[in-house]
C-alpha cells in the first residue's frame, strides 16, 4: 500500500483539450503544433499518424494555419509550462481573428463563435444595451439576435445527468 502512495504521478490539471478526441489533457507533456501553437493532441492521439486523424480534425487544424502546409513535421512534444506561455497568446490572437471574421460575415455559426463574441464583449466592456452605442455594438446585437432566433427554431433536447430533470 505504501509503495502505491509514494509513486510519482504525471497527471496535472490543464485547460488544454485534445483537438482530436476532445479529452482534457492532464499530463505534463503532449503534442502541439509548432507553427500555430493552437492545435494540441493528447499523448494517445499524438501517436497517431497525422494523415490517420479524422478529416474534421485535420480541417480544423488547417484553418489555424492560414494556408501554410500541415503535416507530421508540424507537431512537437511540448511541456505544460511552454504551452501555457505561448498557447495563451496564440489563443488570444485566434479569438480576435474569429471575432473579426464574425463581424465581416455578419454571422455567428455555432456556440463557440458565440463564446468568442461574449468573451470579446466582456474584455472590451462594450455596452450593448446603451441606446447611443456604436455601430459595432449595433451590428453585434443584430448578429446575436439572429443566431438566437435560428437556435430557437431548432428543437434541441438537453439530457440532464445531474438528477435535476
């Protein structure tokens, strides 16, 4: 029993998720794209040949590269400390680009886009309720309303597993 207690653990809590399987990465090292620094693969998925990853995963990664080639050579092993430092900056830039795309296309495509918009609004403290608000806030209001109207027309059934019904 004592030998089991004294064994070192290599699991930690991170906010990174594997872009292939979606599981929370809870190890001290994993695979990350050295070009975009936004694409992460857990230890298990990092062992898969890049071409064998799902098409959705590869398409998602390609979007992060702005037309630069993507292949096995892009991936490298990274420690959590380096990922925290550089990954955070890359994610902030990516969210800003997504926000600009949403404004240009005048469309929120999914809940992740909505989360990006809400995060940017929180950071900039843009007041959407003010009658004298800027044209950007009017545009964002319109985009959010349109997305919510489309969502309300879909029948979405949520299964609650917390016992609350």
